[in-house]
């Protein structure tokens, strides 16, 4: 028994993303998407304000702000997915990634400990 040919898959993909189909699907989900975003965006705004306060206190150059904000967003995402030791280990991996990308470990740890009230994982 053969598999579906690539040309048929491509035709199906083209049909799925035609303007009318996408427009109809988006219209059906738009209210629900807006409702979800209405709860997510204020939380994200609060997080970013707290991170920026820490950065201002530390006198961090503004060119580095996006990296620290991305770290905060990644920790927030992990905190929604994991808890306990698994969360601490995942956050430690992300923290080490940003240290490897030239961000200050002390500032990242301050964000982790102050904004998210997390401690370093125990070995």
C-alpha cells in the first residue's frame, strides 16, 4: 500500500490556507483568542515592568534589555508548564543559556528570585 503522494499533500495544504478558509476560521476563533489574550497580556506587562525595574536598579545598558525580558518571558512560560524541581532545573538551563549569551548571571538570578520567587536548584 502506497503513501499519499507529495503533490496531493501540497494541494491539500494550499486548499487549507486559501484566503476564504483562513478568514472563516479566524473569524470563528477571534473572540475566544481575544478573551485569552486579555488575561495573558496584563500578566506579561506586569512581568516586563518588574524586570525593567530590576534592570534600572542594576544600571543595565538598555541595549541588553531585550535579552533580560526574553529570559523573564521564558521563565513565565516554564512556570505555567512545570513546578517544583522540574521547574527549577528548566529555569536553570534557560539562565545558563542567557549567561552564555553575555547576560549578567547576578541580574538573571535576581529576576528569577524576585519576580518569580524561585531558588536555584539543589544539586
